[in-house]
C-alpha cells in the first residue's frame, strides 16, 4: 500500500511539472505570437493572442488592453463584456476610457456620462469637456452642459480639432467651433422663443469653419422653426 501511494505521489509530481512546463511554453508562444501580430497590425491576431494570454496568466493590464483593442476596433459590446460597465474608483484610466467610449457608442448616454465624469475628475481637458457637454444635452442637463461648454471655449486651443461622422466622409472642425454649436443648441433648448440668439451663436461656429456641416444643418432647422413660428403668429 505504501509503495502504491509513493507511485501515485511521484506520478502526480511529474504531471504537475509537465503542466507547469506546458503552461510556461504556451505563455512564451502567445507572447511571441502577440508581438508578431502587432508588427503585422493584425487586429484579430492581437485579440486572439491577448485572450489566450489572459487565460494562461490573467492580469488586469492584459484585460484592459484587450478591452481597448476591442473598443478601438468598434467591437464595443465585446469590450464591455471583457471589462464590465460598473463605475470603479480603482479602474485604470484606460479601463475608464474604454467604458466611456463603448457605452457612448452603444447609445447609453447616462452610463457613458458617469465614466466620462471619472476621467474628467482625474485630468480635465477641453476634449473631455466636449464629451460631457454633448452627453448632458442628450440626458437633458442643459445647465450642466453649459458649464462644460464655457470651460471648453476658454480652453480649446486653435489647433485642437474635433471629428464628426454624420456624413459618409468624416471631417474635422476647430474644437471651439464644436463648442459654439453646442452652445447654440442649449440656448434654443432653454429659450425656444428667442431662436435668433441660438442662430447667432451657430453663425459664430460657422465663421470658424464654413464647412461645418452639422452646424449648417442645425442652423437650417432653427431657421425653419423660426419661419413656422412667424407664420403661426401671422
């Protein structure tokens, strides 16, 4: 009986050593594979490598990186499935950024706003102020959005640009113009009887960039509503 027990223990020892060596070899393999996929800019390969590495040797850094790669590839649901949607004070900046942009992309403005607020509290800047203002307008917080807009107008440098995607071909406008467009929308939301003020503010945005398509569409919509209001009064 003692001999049998000794044999079993020896076999288990070899088995554990073999598993340990196999696990180490697999990790080295996928680390090398990950490096090669990055060189080739192969997103599917990068995701595959990170997923395997996270199974073999889990780490918060790998998880956050995997979620970021998903989000950067517009796979926002996969990104959130990887990282979660909860607000955690211990999250890295990268994790919070992934949650914020993915929740926004999936049309979850309230949850996205929560994550952008975390980022803004850690390091405020004009770009984050724009995201906050845009989301606050969506959820009906015009007063809160106004605070972010005024900060953004003051802190948006001339070289700062913001990209828009409502056309087939994306385009960029000065960030300050983007803020002025939002300001015009808020002015209308808060006082629909004085459309001229909102139009004048949007005109300021168009002076900075006459090709600002979204601002042009907003101006046309406001002018149309003004004309309708005038007709009703007559």
